C-alpha cells in the first residue's frame, strides 16, 4: 500500500494535484515520488532495453508530475549506461488549455516527445472539408502547439478512432491520403497506426477471447487493417525517409482539394482529395529524370518524368496521390 497514493477520485483537471495524485477511472495510482517505486519502474525499463526494445510510449503522462517522470528516466539512463537523449520516449499528454497549467504538454518536453493530438484533429478537418491552406495545417489551431522536434503525430490511434475525433480506416481514400500527408509534411515524428476493424467502441480484436488474442492476420477480409503493409503507406514511409530534413518547397494548390509540394530537391507529392481526377503541370525542384510513383505501386508500374526545367505533368486519380523521390527510379527498381 505504501507504493500507492491514498485512494481518491480526480475531482477536477484544473488542479494538478488532483490529476497527479488521484485515480483515473478507479485505476490504482502509483506514488512516483517514492524511491522504491522509481527503482522498480526504472529496473523494468532497463530490462526491456537489454532485451533490445528501441524505445517507449508512456501512457497518461499528464497523471504523473514532470519531475517524477524526469527522475525515473534519469535512473533508467544511469542504470543502463545510456544518455537520456539515446532513450526514445514518447509521452501521451492530451493538451487542453482549460486544464491546469502544470499538466500541459510543454511541461514534459525535458523527458521526450509528446503526442500532438491537435494535429490529428486538424487532419480530419482538412480531409473532410478542403485542403486549401493545408501548407499551414497547424497555424490556425487555438492551442499552444508543440514544436516539430518534440511532437509525435498521428492520423488516428486506438482511442481517437473509437470516439469519432479523427479519421479512421472507415474513411477510405481520405484516410489513405491523410497518412500520406502526415508522412510527407515536415512536422513532428509520424506514427502509423495499424490495428483492426471495429463496429462499436468496445469491439475487440478478431477472434479474441477473454484469455487470448490471436496473431494478426493480414489476409483479405481477416478483420485486421494492417495499415503499415498498404502499398501507399509503405511507399510513403520510404518517401519520408528520403525527404529527411529537407525543407518544404514548391507548394501549389487549386484553392480547394488538390495540393502538391516538395521537400527540397529530394521528393515531391500531389494529393487529390476531390471526386474527379486532375491532370496538372507542376513546377518542382526535382532533378530532371524518370521516377517511380511510390504511392500508386510497389513495382514502378507508374512512371513520372520530370522535364529539364523541373516541370512535371501528373494525372492524379480521384481520392489518390502521386508521390516520387530521388531514390526510386525505374533503374533502381529493376
């Protein structure tokens, strides 16, 4: 019992002590100021690192004082012989300006990245309405937005897909395109969510029982979404990696639902969220040559030719995209 706070229910999110020291939905609340608790938790993290785990997502971090999170991570670094910066640490902190100042995301940046939920909400707005102005997808959010280097972004996650706050696989083409935009736009560290189909808020994994969840099955009609294996998502992950830290370049749009932009001279994408195909000539910073459309196929069956002056003419399918980068050419795919 001494490892836990005295049981109480959170009475308000405007008081940090209530959020930090009381129970969420009746869950027992560890006293993370306790040395023994910190030792047990840090030992667990170190064991996982020794097993080869690359990093951690820490749930419900706003319910732990920032100084306690920092103390635990410092112990992990000390015990594992690593620097704090070498331990990847993604923290779920849902920002809300109406809540206590002490539990806002900005207070947890010393320990790692924080989930930027406002970005996912903005993506749903963009792809449900108009992409125009999407080159500034976070500018008009009335919220303190996390800086790009500390933000962890997503199109949806296991919570928001069930409450209608974000796009999900049920949104079809818009969901595919939103994932492509997230992987292409230079903001935050993207997280691709792969899960399973659901019919209500309490739906579990296909074939799950009270004691067992079967392995994921990515075959057709299995009930698993397997987003990370979709051709367009895999192609855009490669696009994202090639783009690297290159800056946003060559933004162009039709004032409505067709946009295009590049990342320096490394990569370029056009996204069509319209119900009709569009053939458009864009100016790019890409070197002249022939490239593969990594969004449309995995075998370079869709070729793109950039002319000597950087111009390229693309026919972008309705609800589709054309994306290419310098590392994917017909020759490289042979």
